[in-house]
C-alpha cells in the first residue's frame, strides 16, 4: 500500500508541476513531424484529389482521410499495445459519430454531382476510399506513423464534438510527414564502419623453410601490425 501511495503522490506532483506524462516512445529522440495546417486541396494530403470541390467538401475529405489514418493505425499498430490506437479509434467512432457521418454524406453527394451517372459516382467514391487506405501503406516508417497516430487519436478524444475537422486540418500534414522513415534522431543511424585490417604477405618467396620472413626478398615486414587496428573510414559520413 505504501508503494501505491508513493506512486500516486509522484503522479499528482507531476501534474501539479505542469509536466505531462510521457507517451510511449520507440526512440530516445523522435523526428519532429509537425506541419502547417491544410485545407485539403494541397497535393498528396487527402490521398486522392477532389477537383472542383467546395470548402465543405474539402473539409469532409480531410475528416474522412484522418478517420482512415486512425483506422489503419488501429490495425497496424497493435504490436505496441501501449499506443492505444484501437482504443482511440473506437472512441473516435462514438464521440465524433455525427461529424463522420455528415462528412461521408457530403463526399457521397460530391461524387454523385461530379460523376456522369449515379453508378459512376458510387464507383468513384469507392475508389476514393481505396486510394486513401493505400496511401497509408508503410513498412519502414511504421513506428513513426504509429507514434503520430497515437498522439492524434488521443487528442481526438479531447476534441469537442463537431470540431474534429479542426484537428484534421491542423495535423493532416503531420500524418503525411510520418510516412517517411526517419528513426532515431539522438544518435546517427546506420553507423557502419570499415575496419583497416593488416594481413601478412603469403608469397612463397617471402618465407624460408623455417617460416622466417626474408627481408632481403620482400623488404621490412609490416605484420604483425605495430599499432592497434583503428577505424579507417566512417561509412555513415560519406
């Protein structure tokens, strides 16, 4: 019981001092990925362009694209349960249900309006959704993507209903930035080095029958090395 009281006291002290609890980390120092707010018509932001879209339709596209990002994270990031991506996504579907439905309805009307027929519009809507999900396909950047989705999903839980679009506008660029692999920023990555190794000459003419070096034939022997082997080339600095 005393241990629990001490732990609880430490948590209360942390909040009283204004410090925030640490979130799950993969690296000692992650790459800053925050970007500028977007409207939805920027290249590559919503996964598939919406030509001729109104501001409300672009906003709907952003909301639906952010929802898809958190959905993909809920599926891809379960290897690290402390990220809570599944919990965050399920809470999103409940807390922002009305805004998500409205966004989907707006997108549906957009594709019906821009398609030649209702069937073509429905096909275009289906393709739009497929392209959004495909745009989040990542392997090398999975950790950065999952970490970003964790913070955005957590913020979504504290976003007032009807204002999820504001979170999408503010952080959609950050999601896109997280799809580029960066890795550890505190220390150099791929720090491979070439080691200078000194080997003896094995020519028959350089050795007599007793296995002794013949300096008169091959000069002064450079082996064994008179100084410790050191780092010759830093490949990472090339």
